[in-house]
């Protein structure tokens, strides 16, 4: 058993509160245990300047931030220059969510997913992806209802989860204490049908072997299936 009395193959308590803010087209408070992230989906009736005007696609992008009091020691706001970690995470969120939609079905639109971490206890990037998908889905439903788009662009749901090896044991959905002591750290993003969007696994100590890699994947797939089941309850 772990410090929070979970089994190694159990996630923390995961909760989605939709319509969390007033102005965003889609908004969600996502909670993975003590990690809490507000994710919103905003829509602009324009495309990025770098996109060719003849390109039939719209676009989806993401921004991520740790709010100052989200961690035990106050972190500085990234006002003028974002850190390499922040860039990495928001690119991960963006490409993960682009993988689940047909951009040709949101022509001349840009959807921005904002993920603001209000309390961090490990797994903020994976929670942001899951909350980002729910916020995106909320925005899509409203755009279909008001005629902004005519077809649902979502190909299939996606979700993300962390895993790791700690003292030789493979554990799912690491909190901060576990993550900071992990010998192997992994972030996995999958589609509902099991296709891989991201399988980032890094040895912080001793290298891991092939059988451990497969076990990490299978455990992550179990957790991701459970998260996607939670999405259906929100419909």
C-alpha cells in the first residue's frame, strides 16, 4: 500500500467539474487527488497568421501555467519569458488534443486550451490534458448547438496518466512525493482505442527493461480507460 492507501494499480480520486467559469466556451476544474487545474477552451474566429489562407484546417493550441501559490514555495509568474518546462508541457497539451480532432471541421477557427494549475501535487501535465479534452468537448457541443460548426470534429476521446518505478515497484498516477523519488518516470497519452499519442518514459536512476516498459504501458492503459469512462458520465 502507498502513503495514501492506494494499491499500485489505482489512480487517485479523479473528478471533473464542468461549466466551472462563466465566460469560456468550455471550462473544467479537473482534480487528480490534490492536483487541481482549471482548464478552459476559448474560440476565436480567425486562424494563426502563419497558416496559409487556403489551408482548409482550423487550429488548436494550448497554454499552461503554474499559479504562484500552487506549490509549497511560491513560484514566479512567467510574464515575459516562459521556462523550458512550461514550453514543453503546453506543446504536449496542444499536440495531444490536436491528435483527437479533425482540424478541417473547424475551418477559420482557433481553439485555445488554457490550463492553469491552482494546486500542484504531481501529474499536472496529464491532468491538464484530461481537463483540456473535457473543456474542448464542452466547447464543441456549444458550437454545434449554435451553428458555429456543422460537424463534430472529435475523432475519439483521449486521456493521459503518469506512472513510474519506485523502489522496484511500478505505480500508477504518481503524486509529488512519489514522482520526486521515482527511478523511472513516465507520462502516457492514449486514444480511447489504445493508439499512442505520447509514451515518454525516462530512467532517472538505473535503466529499465523491456518487460517493465510493457507493464508501465499496460498499467497506464488501465488508468486511461477508467478516466475515459468518467467522461461518459459528464455527457
